[in-house]
C-alpha cells in the first residue's frame, strides 16, 4: 500500500499517460448527454454546430455569411473552447482513475501461496476464489480477505484500518478474520478465502476511488442555476439584435451573433465548474483521503479542528521504542546490549526499533561481544508474545509483553522487580502496546 501511495504522489500533473487518456475523454465528453449537464457549455456546443453548418453552407455557394476562412476560425475557436473545458475535467478524473489502477495492479501482483494437496503453488492474488486456502508467512502480504483456519500470527493492519498497534489473529473464535493488503509480522498462518472475486475490501476501495461522477455541492448547484439564468438573458439579448439590425439595414452574420453570445456568457466559469469539484476530490485523494462527493470537499474547507481516534491515522503506522528503563543497580550498557540481543530475531517494527534506538543511544557494549557460536535465536511468536536468544544453553534472554515476561521470570524462581512493575503502571502504554521487558535467566 505504501508503494502505491508513493507512486501516485510522485505522478506528474501532465503525465504522458494521463494526458493521452484525458485527450480521448475530451472528445468523448462532446456527446450531448454529457454536455447538457452544463448549460453554459451546452449552448457553446450548439453554437459550434451552427458554425459547422455555416461553413458547409458557404462551401455550397452562400456569400452572405462572409468568407469561409473567417467562419472556419470562429468554428475552430469554439471547438477548442469545448475541448479545453472537457480536458480540464478529464485530467482530474484521469488522476483518480490512475490511483485506482495502481491499487488494482497491486492487488493483481500480490503473490499468493495456494495450498493444494500436492503442495504449495505460487499464483496471483487475483486468481484466488472463494474457498481457496493459501499460506502466509512472516513478512508476507495477505493476498485476500479470509478466515484463519490454522495458526496464529501478529498482523499489521495499519495500511487498512490506520491502527498503529499490530493485532493478534488466530484460528477459531471471533478474531480469525484477516483483510487483504495487511502484513503478517510473525509466525505462519493458513487462510481460507471468504469473498468472491471483486468483493474484497480492496475492491471496494478501488470502486470508491473510481467514483469520479459525484454529487454537486449546494453552492455548485446554485452557481449553475445563476449561470443558466445569465445564459438565457444573453440569448434574448443576441436574438433581439436581429430586428434592430434589419431596421438599420445593417447585415450581421451568424458568426458575429455567435461570437458575441459566447463572449457575453460566463464561458470560463461554466467550463471549469465541474473540473474544480473533481480537482478538489483528486487533491484529497493524493493525501489518501477518499471523498465520495464534492459536498464533502466543500465541507472540509470549513473545518477548523479535526479530532481523530487513532494514532496511526496521521502518524507513522509503526510503533517505536523511545527509552530504556533498566532496574536500579543494573548496568545500563549491559541492559541495552541484552535488549538488542533479544530483538535481533524480532522482525516486528517494535523489535527493529529497539535495535535502532540502541544505535542512537551510543551504548559502549556491542551485541557481538556477548555472542558465541552456540547462540540460538528465537523469533517473535504471537502465541508466546516473546522473542530472544539462548546462549550455550546457559543464558536465556527474553523480550516480550509485560505479563509474558513476568510469568517466565516467576516460573524460573526469580522475584519480579517492583520497580519494573511501577514503571508499567506509570506508563500504561508499556503494558498494552510496547514489547519492552528483558530478563536474563542463569
């Protein structure tokens, strides 16, 4: 998901593919069923068709309407006006469709390890059907929405839900469902697909992104009515010029009437009105905010304060270690070194952040000073909620959730430090969201 976000944000305003698609849509949108929705531009289109017939009429021998070149220029200017208005709208729509295409491409290119009686077969996630079973290991992306039928794993759902804390999902119970596009951080699971092709969460997101046809805002509706009224007034003005011109024996060509009419009506506002709304939706889309209507974009402009209930919505999706809390009397450098040792096999964001924090702290002790060839690393597992290392079957170092580490310590016959428990109560996030504790058992 992050790669898709970067790809869309890096997309140029006049990308070659976008411009090509927008030019095609500029011509398609000349159809009256599209133009009639914009009364100002619809009248310009009628004037353009009239000028086309005038040019043909002149070629047939009519001399009263001026030169062919003069009328042809008026026709081309009007046609370019229509195409420009359609192009502005088409570019905004094309950007939204490009992001939907990027999402679809990501879904199709996500590999899935299909579980079969003969073994594992690597296929595209787009080929999965309801009832299929696929395997997903640590570091892999869940291919499609489904239910875990075997195993337990820690899953990062921040790309979908915005929740920064990884969640534990296991077979059975009410916490077995997984969503396509989320990442497995630890362990290995078997997942049975529960949705039909095209009905996954990612597919629904794509359909929202592709929904370029949007509801008009109240202000846009009011402005459209005003522009339509002005257009009607100027039609009356231009029509009444004919009897005055005849009375004054002053011939006025059709091209002159249409040119005057197009100059009088608010062509620019009418041409860009729909593009403005779609451009607003597209700008929000580039910030990963999906708006279903122009009204939502307009309402967002009036917001002064925004309250969010999830930290991962506007902050980085991964939690990070920020401080080490050694028990009083325990060497700080040795404590940090042991923390790093127990985190080397932890592939979760928390485990990696502990190693990173140790580098930033400038600890004098290096993990390599303690390691010997008989060291056995234990990867983080959702079932035990711990990771660590065993050194020559003499020293065992563990890091994990507060209650898990406390249980290990007490079973080994050690007294769990009161100071550590006080720190956990002082900073509740350590108990609920931070893999923090270390215990060396000799």
